[in-house]
């Protein structure tokens, strides 16, 4: 099994054990939502979770009061089959994101532009509709950067990234993602969030290994060398009883010609334990890479109870020399 966990980004293996539960189609009024805020790869991610699925709002992690920023909204419907997911998607798409100051963005629009007024924090809400009958389903506090750093006068391009994961580029942006263009190996990337100081794109899966990255913001542009790394996760047994084990294979691709170590974080959450620990940093040395540019390692996963679990990999940004 490869990228089994649907997400706007991530190399993630979602394995279900015997007690996996699917959700039935519901309506917004009888399905309360919870909220969670996390940060990853230059993003501040708000997740609203309910019986019908999840709504994720992707924002830059350096928002300051007075900024104009761009973000992305994604509906992830729950369901055991295509029909149920389609019904739940309709439920999620009918909701709206309330950014305050009367600014309401339909979930189905997928994109948002925002200029928060608060100095320290802002609240965004998931609501049922516009107008006087608006009902709040859940709310989340967004942290604002009180330092209000000025945009850089030049772009700073990353040395490597991971397929399907965020790529953060700092530079002289204006917060409007519509005039930003990023390409890796000639493939245009989706820009999912932008502030006046950084733009966050999603890495391509169409090219692996050493290539180039190009960024343009209006008339400003930059280019550089870039290594795009892919990760495959496989497990032969995705249904485990308590105490049973299976083998997880981690394959890291695109490492041809590296001269310094590359590091990958392996994180397991849920109802299993991973050999070596559920949060470990893997060092990939140049001599451990095969002639095709691949590194492989196996791990034993053991179920501690019935339920589901996630295994996620993060290629860590290098410091110093190019990998």
C-alpha cells in the first residue's frame, strides 16, 4: 500500500484494524464539529471534524495583523463507499468559513483571501449559512505573528522537498497567491497559502530526484537546484488483532548522487507501536543508497488494541551543504 491516506499533502499510510468505524450521511444540524489547529511546513492548519468528514483550512504560519493573505479550504468527506462520500461531500460543501468582520467564504469555493484585524489572535468559525440564521458549528483561534517581519527583498529557495508535501519559499510576496507561480522540474505546483513573507506550494509527484525549482511573483523571479524526494510506505497486513504484527517497508526515492546525509522523520499514531519508536529520525547516508537512488528499511508494527493508526514520513529540511 502506498499513499493510502487522502490529504491535500502527505505521504501517509492509513491502516484500519478490526474496529474501524465508517460514518453515515448526516446533516449539519445533527453533527457537531470539533476543531484543531496544527502547524507543518510553513502552514497553519485548521481542521474541523464531524460525522460527515473533515474540513481543512490551510493558512500561512506567519500571519501578522494587517497582512493580506491567501489560503485554501478542502473538504474531506467520510464514507464507506463513493455514494456515501458523495452525500457527505454535499453536506460539507454547504457550510461556510466565517473569517470575522462579515467575511464568509463557502467551503465549496476552495480558496480564501483574508486580512485579519486583530493584533495577537483571530478566530475563524465553521458556520451553517450566511445571514441572521448563521449557526456556529465550531471555532478555532489562529495565532498571529506580532513581530510583523518585513518581506525579504530576495527569494530563498529550498534545497529539497518531498512529493505531495508543502514547500515553503520565503521572499518578496504580496499575499495574493493568484499572481504567484512555482514550478519543479517544469511542473507547475499548486500554491495553497501565501503571506507577504512566504508562499507555500504542494510538491509535485511527477518528477523524482535532482531537478530545478522556479518561482515568480509578478515580475520578480528566481531559480535554483532542487531535489524532489519520494517516499513509499507498504504493509502486507492492514488488519491486525491485538498483539499481532506486520512489516512496514519504507522506501525513499530520488537520492541519486547525494553527498551528505538526508534525514526522514517516521511518526506513528494510533493503535500500534513501531520498532524503534513511534517518533524516530532516520539518517540516510550516501553509501546506503542503491544505484537507482533508493533507500529501503523495514520496521515491525505491533497492534496494541483494535482501531486505526497512521504512519507518516517527513523529509527534514537540510542545513548547510546541499544533499
